[in-house]
C-alpha cells in the first residue's frame, strides 16, 4: 500500500522509462502510457514508425500510436 512517487499512477509495466523523471521520450514503447508529459507530441512520418517496428516497439514513443497490433 505504498504511495506511488511523484503522483504517478502505479503501472504494471516493466519498462524502465516509468521510473525516470527525465525520460527522453513521451510514450512508453511497451504499454503506450505517457512517461514524460513534458515531451511534446510529435507527428511522426511513416518511416519513423517503420523504424520503431523493426526495433520491436509496440507503441510509438513519440506519439503513442500502437505500431504492432495485439494478436486476437
Ligand atoms: Zn509502459
Ligand atoms: Zn509516432
């Protein structure tokens, strides 16, 4: 029952960006959650998303778009 630090919601995501106050990206590549609100949203060209897909990012770290659809 500990209070999450810095007023952030507790997340069940292992990505280390959630633990950082100065994360260099806006969105988490694993859950798509905002990790740093101070980073402005970008409008990404498709080439950027293609690169992130190759890096196995599930979500775009710049705009939060889901890049790899979950298996249904
Ligand atoms: Zn996450
Ligand atoms: Zn994007």
